[in-house]
C-alpha cells in the first residue's frame, strides 16, 4: 500500500488457514498493519503478530536503509499488534517506546517489560514532533481495549486509528469488500463498545481527516473516509443500515428450515429484501453482522431439551453480548410435544433494549401444516408492512 513518500506501509499479510482470535474465519486473510513515518526523527507505528515479526523487521530494516528509528508508537497492546515490541527494543536499543500509561502496564503483563528507562507516556492531547510531521495522541478506551490510543498526524491529515476502521481481508487498493469485511470485524470484535466508539467519533469530528490508517485492512482515503465514518456512526449507535429481514434458523431435520425458507419466499414475493442463515452451517460472525445491518430479524428454532437448539443459543448470545437492540423481531418455534423455543428466545432477549416483537406467533408441531403455514403468511404480511 502506498501512503505517501514520507509515510510508509510496513505491515504484513496473514493468509494462514486459521481462525483470527480463535473464532473468526478469515477466508480473505487479515493484515497486521504497521507504518513508518520518515522525517527528521523516525517513528515506527505498531508491530505485528508473533508469526510475522521476522518479516516485519526485515521490511522495517529495508525502509530504514541503515538508519535507526527514534520511536516505536504502540497504539494497542493486543498481541496481534504488540508481539514485535521486544525484538524491536532489542534491535534498536536507543529507540523510545511511546504508549499510554495503561499500555505500559499491559506490556509488563504480557512481555515482562514496561520499558521504564525508555518510555514516553502518551496522554490525551499530548504530542510527538518528528520534524514536519507531528503526532497528536487521542485516547480511545475500549476501542477495543482500555489502553488504546489513536494518533492524528497533522501535516498529512492522517488518523492512525488502531483497531478502529479495521477490516478482515488483506488490503486491496479498491477496498472492494470493505463494508462487509469491516462490518464483520467491527460487530464481532468492537460491537459491544458502541458508546466508546461514539466518544472517539466525537473527537475525530474535530479533525480534518484525509486518510485513515488502521491496524487491519486497507488504508482509507478520499470519499471512502466519509463513507466509512458514516457506517461506524450507524454501527456504534446500533442503527440498521437497510430495510432488510435476516432469517436465522436452527433446524434438526429440516422442518424448521422449511418454515424459514417459506417465510423468506413470502417476504421476497412481497418485495422485501431477505437473507437466510442456517446457524448450524453458516459463518456465525457473518450472520451476527448481517443481523446488525438489517432492520428486522426472524429467529426460527426447534425446541431442544426444553430449550432452543444449541446453535440458536450461541447466536442469540453473540447478539446480546454485543448489545443488540433497536430492531424488529419475530419468532418461529418448532416442538413435537412441548414447544418452548419461542419462550426461551424471548427470555434470552429480555434485557435487550428497544426491541419490538411481531404480533404473529408461529408454532410448528413437528412440520408445517395448514395452520402453521397460515401463520407464516400472516407473519410475512406483518413484516412486509412494519
Ligand atoms: Fe487487532 Fe484489538 O487487536
């Protein structure tokens, strides 16, 4: 990625077949971004995941061309960005480490060193002058950990945004999949902390931002900056992006699935946009992200051990952990002798705010019959209108 003659990208791409943070599929890979600001004084911004420290140090060394960096700025201590701090500190013993107070405490916990003899503590509004370039630090607690800072470089109008505005997928110049990959990343990883993201957006609104350089995914510039900030504002206010119904179903023998698909067909026939997710097989992070994107959500589950089917339980937990709210919901339950899934799903969502439930209840007794089909059609009529 080319940023400018003075701000260089020295990040790495992780295209191993692994789950990011042990739970997120990344079929398009993920990047650990790092940057070098090349001015009278040289500042390296963040390191990379432990598997890529050699590659990163080699890239850094090539850019330095025999020079020594003056600073390593650590915006975030989560190990996908901080695993190279120790090796960097050994290799460049004169470089100062710049981070928040909390970040140094975390470095001690993770790596046994808080760099007391070579640290610069970054606080809200503090500055680091590099020559023509100047970094101003902005605290961003819980976006996505408490120690996080972001920094604004005024001469090039760049916001170094830490995990904020990050995306799954290795960077591509056209940012072709940014909305979907950033939404899945944001909702999955930062989604719980909407109020903190709103606080950061308020601070960022005072800045003239030409480019955003996050710790994952592509650098954002031009018209994309406003577009991405607008999406972040929607996501962090828990507002829907579009008029769409997500139908998430958990089915054992296919009968609950048939009901879900039939509802989808009925809604489509009424001109509504629908997305269906089979919770036993789909990428749950995508289903969760799409549930936050849409304005309506239908949950369809078979009753299982007087509870919901486990994939549905996991899905609803993933929603409520991320403060899912402000949506219209409908429930479909199935149960051959004692259907309780709707009651359980409603109870699981009892603490979620600003949910409104459709009036039409749909209960299957094993399989669709005339009565349950009629209720599916009534539910489609209801969801198509409000
Ligand atoms: Fe990409 Fe919160 O670390």
